[in-house]
C-alpha cells in the first residue's frame, strides 16, 4: 500500500548502544485536501470530521493554576484537553459492575514530533537544551488534563485523565523510546499532583533523584514509599509488576509495570499497562501505547481481561480494559470494567 503524506512513517533501525533509542523519523502531515483525502473514504468525510471538531469539550484551566504548575513542577500539567474532543461515560449494572469509557481524538491531534529522532549517530532533537518541540525540549511531555464527571469519580475513584504525549518517548529507552501516548488516569486532583515533586533532589529536569541518594523533603521521599503487605509485596498492583526507582516523575509517581511484557522498541505496538506509586498509595492507572496504534488507515484493538491485584484494598481498580482505534473518525476509545466503589449487592 502506498504511504500518503498524512501517515506518520517511523523508520526503525536497531542500535547496539546501551539504552539507545531506535532511530525514527516523522513524515510531516499533508496540508492540502488532496493529501488528506487518502486517509478518508472521501473529501466529504474529511469535511464531516472537521465539523465534528467544532464545539470541542475539554477542561478549561485558568492562568493562575497554569503558573502554579510551572512554579512548582517546572512545566504545565493542565494543557488544553479540548484538542482531543474528549467525552466519557459511566454505567453500573445490578451486580455492581461498572463500564467506563473515555473517548479521545488522538490521530489528528496537534502535537509536536522531533525533527530528528535519536539513533546510533547521536541524540538528534531529543536533548535537554533543545527547543524543537513547540519551543521546548522534545524530551518534555506535552501534558493535558481532562476532568472526569463526579459520577465517574464516585464509581471508579478516577478524578481526571492526563492525556500526555511523549514526543521522544522516555526511559527505559530500549523499550519506550519512541513517540507515544500516556493516558495517566489519576486517583487524585491536579492540584494534589502539584505537591508530588522533588525540590533539591532532581537527577535531571524530568526525573527525581532516586535511592541510594537521599531526597531532602517529605514530598520527595514519598515517591519511594510504597504500600506493601506482610509478604513484602507491593499492594494493589498485579503480582507481575516491578517498580522502577529511576522513573519518579514530578506531578506523577514512580512507575510500575510487568517488565517481562516489554519488547524492543522497534517491536512495540500493543498497549502496556502502567501503575503509579506514591506515598504508600496508587496515584494513577495508565494504558501506554505508541502513536502508530492510534493512527493510520487500519483499525486497531487490544483487550486485557482478568487483571488481579496483590492484597487488593482498592476494590474499584479495573479488572479488564480495552483500547480501540477507529480510522473512520480518528477516535480512540478506552473502556474499563470493574467493581463499583462502595457498591454492595443486597442479599434477597
């Protein structure tokens, strides 16, 4: 099949350097109707898609909150979720089982790509001092807050979605070093996230320093305090998950996932489930997936069922989820199922 200019082509070449990233380069999106029509059934469908984008819904954030985020964390977590035309729904059946959905237009989102991806010849545009991604370093995530409804939070415990874009990817680079989406679904408010930081204890502008180095403040030390059961296993995560101490990101948490499911970055295509640990609790639940999973002309879908958690005390954590991409409208739908928070079935 011929690749049109609306397609993001990731040209991947393996590198032998430790922690190096697979070389990749992005083909710019076409700007005229003729180019774009290749990704749709007709020009008429293209027009309809743009009409659907009008009247976008999202989370409106005031300038004071944005400035507070920059002052405390060094970056803006709020962004502008309206660019994704987001929507969500929540239903609970008679057996206390919920079905929650979040729908986002990710395929055509106006997000930056590094002009030159890292490879054997150097870091390309992915350097701390770079300004190639909207005037900022391409290593910096583009963050956006999408607030969920009160009912959604009452049932699932989730307050908002961090619709976060990683232009260069992030560590471990041999697994996740390419452009991808991070749907951080937080169990705390954006304002609470601003206190998860490491003043005086940063490894680099994006990662907190980690043990054996000491964090000088309580909020910094909280990244490395995890709730464990009597068997010394981290509670409320799957038993296959392992926390990586060098993934403590301000405004987020330490990341934990099944390392055995990670594949070389050139082969990574399906979503990976990540969970965030902070101050003895679970900060977020995150499907993470590469750009190509939710773009292009072919539909994609992924389903994971029977998710179990060690010594589970947070009953509303999802027991299954699916992620699907529909190329006809460019929307990605996340569906989660689980036991509704505080819900009990009455005995007849």
